[in-house]
C-alpha cells in the first residue's frame, strides 16, 4: 500500500498480485510501451507556457522525480499528502493514499510544436517527427489535438492513473497548461503473449496481430529508434501516434453480423480470420470463395492494415476504449483512443492510415476527431537522469 511519508521502497509490503505490482521506472526504454497493457488510461497533452528553457528543464527534472516515486506506489513528493507543514499545500493530492502501485507507468513524449524557436530545439527535431499529413475523412478538432508534451499514464486502477496525471499537472502549474486529456477504461490491445486479447466497443477482439514484447527481433526492427535513424537523443526511444476515433455506435449496432465480420475480415466470436478457425490462424488473403471472390474481402480492415500490404511495416498498438458520456442527442460519445508506437511514422502509421482512410468500409462507422504525434525518448537510466536530459544537453 502507498505509504504516508518518505519510507524506502524495501519497507513497503510486497503484494503477490500482479495487478498491484510496481513496474520498474528506470531502464533503457521507457515503461508503458512494451509493458503488458494495463486496464486503464489517463492520457494528457500539455502546452508549455513558460518561455524560459531553464524553467522547462527544471520542470522535467521535477516531473521525473515525481514519476519515479508514484510509479513505485509512493506519494508524488517527499512529504506526501499529509506529512508536510500544515501552512503549506501538500506535495501530493492524497487520493491514492492506501492504494498500491497498480502497475502504473508514466511515459513522456515531445510533440512537433516543442521544436519551434522558443527553447532552441529547432535543430534537434527528428526527421521522423514530421507532421502527419491530412487523411481523407478526418474531422480533427484542434483543441483536442497536438500538444507540446504528452504523458501517458496506464495503471490497473483508474484512481492511480488519474492521481498521477493530476499531480504532474499540479507540479507544472505556471509552466505548462493542460491542453486536453483523455480517460480510457479498457485496453484494446495485448502487448504480451501472456495476455488474453481484449475487445473494442464494436465487440471485436482487438490486438491479435500486434507487436508484442516477446517479439524481440521485430521490436528492434519496427519499434525502437536506433543509432543512425535520427538525432542520438532518440536512440532507444519510439514515436507515438494518437488518434481519438469516435464510433457511431448506434449505427454499428444495427449492422448485420455478416457485414461486421466482412468489414474486419475476422469473425466476432473467436477473432479468427475468415479463412481460419482459431484466433491466431494466419489469414489466407489469396483464398477465394463463391464467385471467385476473396474470402477476406479486398477492402477488409485486416487486409488493408496487414504488414504485407505495407512492405512489412508493423505497429505496436496500445489503445483504449473510451466513453465520454453522451452527446445530448441521445448517442453515446464513445470510441477508441488509438495509440501506436513505432520506429518511424512516415513508414508505418502514415501509409497504413492512408490505405484505411481511402477504402476501409469501417469509415462509415467512425470519425477521427483528434490526432497527436510525439517523440518518446529512451528511458531514464537512474536517479541522476531525467526526462529529456539528452534532448536539452
Ligand atoms: C492506422 C492504423 C490503424 C487504425 C487507425 C485502426 C483503427 C481501428 N482498428 C479497429 C479494429 C481492429 N483493428 C484490427 C487490426 C489492425 N488494425 C491496424 C491498424 C489500425 N487500426 C493494424 C495494423 C491491424 C493488424 C492487421 C493485421 O496484421 O492483421 C483488428 C483485428 C484484430 C487485430 O489484429 O488486432 C480489429 C478488430 C478499430 C475498431 C479501429 C477504429 C475505431
Ligand atoms: Fe485496426
């Protein structure tokens, strides 16, 4: 359980439940990318309001220290929610007191807008952080798109994820403002072969053919930025694309089962390709049925998005279901907060999304309403390191 004061981690009770375990914060890569996807998300994008580079670096140092603590189930600051001076606001907001680490990961990313003239970073922008092109059918809202810095908080307990983002926003007061944030309540991807594949709000298993942490060679080829890819400060990092995709759920719910399955190219029960029986059967895109038509339709989502359609390009998808209440017109405001990590969006997300935007029959039932692109640096290696150290060096 979370402790009241600055107690060393070794003194804290160890839980045998993986849902309450702490995920290591320090490492070569940031946690929260290949970490088996937790159940809950609170994603935030900040605009930087200070114009002082030194203030921004100070903030990144303070954030890193707080993130290192909170991910280990500790208060955001050394005094904690109730251990400080009564005359001062507490250095932790308190709603996670008594809660375990809950698998919390905090993953930071830097958006293209950070690399303008404000902080002297224009020459340090990675070529792979090129603005995404406009895609057919986009309905992007600027106020919930972009952002200078993002933090993805994932945990098994929503209170723990929200607590983490709230405390980072509190620490950032006067230096950053929250541009937008998004809660997600059910993972829509597996990122490990130990996890069962979850379902999205259309009722389909989502994340079957995803990059997974056990695929070491593919992670090297498709996920982590490597020396020579771009600036050295990104070596060991990855690029994140976020898309908030609203679903016209009520319309979808009136579509026949056979049409739903043809749209994805998989069956709804097992998640098997329409040419197979079990979820992990390889799809046979060449197989034809009645009238010589392919069994997996030419425009099926899984055919359009499959690596064989894009020179082998793969994504590590890590999205979440969301419901933001209803829209006042009797419809659920619901969908998928899509997140995908990759080595270079120009060769991975962009061509896949171009293909989907052009002919995916799913488009009748969805609308992309927000978009984000972020360079997520490599991991913080130890307590002397901090988020963005190599970028600002
Ligand atoms: C640009 C990338 C993608 C977007 C945007 C996207 C949106 C989206 N996807 C689903 C549901 C499913 N997607 C599935 C597979 C799949 N999707 C993408 C990419 C994007 N999806 C890829 C690369 C793949 C894997 C394709 C393959 O190699 O077979 C599936 C099938 C199960 C699976 O493998 O995950 C489903 C279901 C929704 C609902 C959606 C937007 C709302
Ligand atoms: Fe998809």
